[in-house]
């Protein structure tokens, strides 16, 4: 099969587009003929060596996929050949990745693609959708009428948080860098947009909440400002942190505990499949009804993976601002 792979960590140039053996599905695994994948920052961190993690040799990158079941291994009961599926959590903790024509995946990490949903949309939703849901719904348990804030309303995770908050009938504010992104965030369901280049975020949040403070702050930035976060919360508010692996920002301990706040820190891949399955149920319902859609900023063939990784790094690490939404790679 054709696949993207590497044998040593480094820059995007270590990625090779070539031939590898087609995997055979093992116990509980499904062989998926991959149609689309998406690029995530964690893919680039593992490839570069910034996040040391067990990996097969050679290593195929990629967490997300959408495709068609080609064959099922022993003990599989959930899917049959011909079923359309999407999933995430691959390319992590020693599991082989998805950037190939075929991938052998434990069926516990796969979900049916709803009718009318494209492979590109399913792949682009996978990791960011599960991540957004775990923080906002599973951990923070957002309720109707609550006030939610997310940094980066048109980023991969942020766009999902905006839409999921709306699906749960909450009010949601988000930051954006220009008028075009503000308009897009409002289309997704943002009640209030805040231009972080021209507005005082703390003052805007207080205006958004009628001076009462937030119920939920969903942080997507790699260097969180906990002083600003805590000062923006109301009594018993919940804060969510899911990025910034090496960050060690100051933390306002006193105001945090006096307000009886809760801080949830989580990494999506640390949640077992049965908990992620609960996320997928909601995600599929919202995808099917048209209430949820990923932002896709670029679609490229899988063979151009080097360029895709460079584009992702330019925006994640260097703040280039040239990408709105996800990079999707398609497999012919």
C-alpha cells in the first residue's frame, strides 16, 4: 500500500511517501480503506520528537481517519465490510497511524459515518470534535443558559466548542483576530466575538456576562493566562485546559479557591474508548442534523504530507495566521 512514514524524528522532510505492507487486522481490529485523514498538532509534535512517545518502526503519522471497512479481524462485532467509519486516537501510545491507504484499527475507536456526511467532514471532525466534547460536555457539563468563553473561535477545537455550546443552548463568546474570522464565528453560533488585537478581553467578557462572570472558560492556548481566567469566572465556574504541554504559568491560588472554581486538565488520548464513545454519539447526531460542521481550511492529497505538516507548524508554532480550520488529506 502507499503510505506516509518516517524512521527517525525530525522536520517535515523526514516524511516519506512510499510503499509499506498492507496491515492485517488482528483480534478486535478492523481494516479500513482510508479515504480521508486530517492533520493535528500532535502529529507534528510526535514526528519532530517534541513529544516523546512509543511508536512503531517505521512510523505512519496521523490520529484521524474516515473510510470504508475492507475486512474485519477475529472477535469483531461492531462493523462489517462496506460500512463507512470515522475515528481518532491512532498514531499514539504505540498505535500505528492513519496516513496510508489502509489502517488496522481497534473497532472500539471507530464510529459509523452518518448518511449525508462526507469523508472529509468526518475526518476533520474526529480529534477536535472528541476533544471539544470531552472538555465542554463530559467534564464541564455545560448547561442551557450558561456563559461559555473559548480562545480561538475559528481554530480546530475552538470552532467545535462554539458549535457544541450552541447545541447545548449555552451562550458562547470567543476570540478572533480579524473581522472575517469574527463573521465566521458568528455563523458557527458565537453570541459574542472579541477581537483580541483591538479589544480588552477581560472587559469584553464582563460585558458579555452582564458583569456576572463566566460559567466555563475553555482554554485552547499553549500559554494560558490564569490571572485573566480566574478573574473572569463567577462562583463555582469551571475552567478547562487541554494544551501547553511545557507551559508553567503563574497560578492565582487565592482567588481560585475563594471562588470555589474547578480546573479540568485533560489529554484526549488518555480517555478510554468507552468514554469517547459517548462523545461520538452526540457528534454523530449533530453532524447528521447539520448543527455541527468542522472548518476545513485546506484539502490536499496525502502524497503532499510534508507540505501539510509545514503548514500546520507554521500556524501552530509560529502564528502565521494563514490557516483557518483543519488540513484534510485525501486518499485516491
